[in-house]
C-alpha cells in the first residue's frame, strides 16, 4: 500500500513536471522491493529494481534536459520515428518478458498481462524522462489492463490505485498536450 501511494505521488509530480517525481518513484520502487523480498516474490523484486534504475536515469535526464522558461522540463510530442521505436520496443519487450515469465512461472502469477504492465510501465517512464507527451498515453494503455486485472485478482487497493492513475493520466495528458502545443501556462485549476 505504501509503495503504491508513493507511485501515485510520483505520477502527480510528473504531471506537474517536478523533478521530484524521480526520487519519489525510486522510493516507491524501494518500498516495493522490500515488500516483494519479504514475500519471497523474486519476479516482483527484479521488476522493481529495473523501475528504480529507470527512475535514477529519469532523474538525470530531467536535470540535464531541455527546460522551459519556468525552469521545468519542456514537454513535446515524439517524432514519428520516436513513436515507432517506443511502440516497437514495447511490443518486443512484452513478447520477451512474457516468454520469460511463461518459461519461469515463479517470476509471475499471470505472465502476459504482467509482462504488458511491466514493459508498458518502463516505456512510460522512458517517455516521461524524455519529456514526451506520449508518456501519458503509455500509462493509459497500462491502466486499461491494470485496472480490470487488479480487481479480478482480488487486489482491490491496487485496482483503486490504478483507477486514480487513470484519472491522473487523463488530466496530465491534457495538460502536457496543451503545453506542448502552445507553450501556455497550466490549465485553469491545474497545478503550476
């Protein structure tokens, strides 16, 4: 529960384009590593270690990346080439990870949806680190599988967290979309 709450905080900070999104995501991963280790779930532990590595990379990207006039990360739409690379890497990664999870069942209780959610999460984080508006769409696609999977698996709290992720992703996508198109300030009522 604590790891998921930190994850929500990281997404909210990402929407605000705060560099603090990355350390909060790192902490979320560390909490989840501890939880998975205590439950002897090596697959979950390994996935969170990768999430933590991407969070550390994202922190560096936002510190060295393009800034807007307000000192926040500048956002933009990906080029068609970047989109193709993101979609291709996500599809290939999902196939590879799903195959691994199928071959080594102790790594995942539900190999293909788990692979889709895991690789989609990494793709979203990479796109976020690059300041790409598409990062929000990657989160939305993850949520389309994550919400029903969590509820059908009896994980109501995780399902609720995914519903909140979905709402934040919709709001964040709209905000980043408008910022990338106009360079305008935040939407009325949205955090600066």
